[in-house]
C-alpha cells in the first residue's frame, strides 16, 4: 500500500481509477475496505468455525479475563454494553460462556469460558485475529505505533458523542442491565459487534 500523498502526481494506472481523492477521502476509502474485510471474514468464520468475528473476540477476551463483567468487556471492545447482549446470550446458549452472580455485588454477572469455550480459545487460521497478526508482523514497531495512534484518535473522534462509562468496571448498571437482557442493537456503528 502506498502512503497517502496529495502532492504527488498519480501514476498512469492510478489515473484510470478516477480523480485524486485527497487525504481524508482516501483514508475513508481504506477504512471502508477494512470494514468490508472484517465483515467478509466474520461471515467466513461463522461458516467455518461457528463463530463470528465479534463472538471470537469475546471468547478470546473472556479467556484472558475470567470473571469479567459485561460492562468491562464492552469497555475493552469500545462498544456499549447493550451491544453485547445478543453475543453473550448466544454464546451462553451454545455452552461457550457461563454466567454467575458476582458474590460481592449480586447486581453484576461475571462471565467465564466453559470447557467447550476454552477448547476454542486458541489461535486459529482464517480468523480476523490471524489476519491482523500476519499484517502487524510485517510492520516495523514505529509504524505500528503510529497506526495505533491514528486509529485511537479516529475512534475517539467518532465516539465523541457517545456516553463514556465513569466506572472502570463498566457503567453503573441495574441488576437487569448487568445480566444483559437489553434488546440487541445499539448505534449503527456498533451493529456489527452485535452478531
């Protein structure tokens, strides 16, 4: 991939693609390409592994943080807790996750992997994480750090209107909220995480 440079003259092959887009539109075009790739890979994962990309991310995160709350999991994933409702319910129903009440705060549910979930909590070919691992392994550390900084700044800009939880364990929730009964959905930007 060539770096974005508005000042350079497009090559002959680039001219056939249309007029130069400029930094912002070119960056957006690449973001949409990443989004499309995430969606396509997630569908393939569901067909081959039985887990979508977001479900696999939940599985891997719960594997690293046994006893995690839905609120903390949502915070790590940068989504609203209600966005995880359907994901957690489906994974629990399939026997991949188990839910138990927090002994210190009965309003909270704690999630851990079941034996079946632990068996899937291993690196696998054909997953989003495998593609990310291959891509970042080819990047020098300074470029990777710069890319992470750009993505974090963009995530913060795009989430500027989103309410942020005050509590590091997630937003203060009622017993019902913590047990994840909220209807699926959330903001349009979070829609893909609800599968």
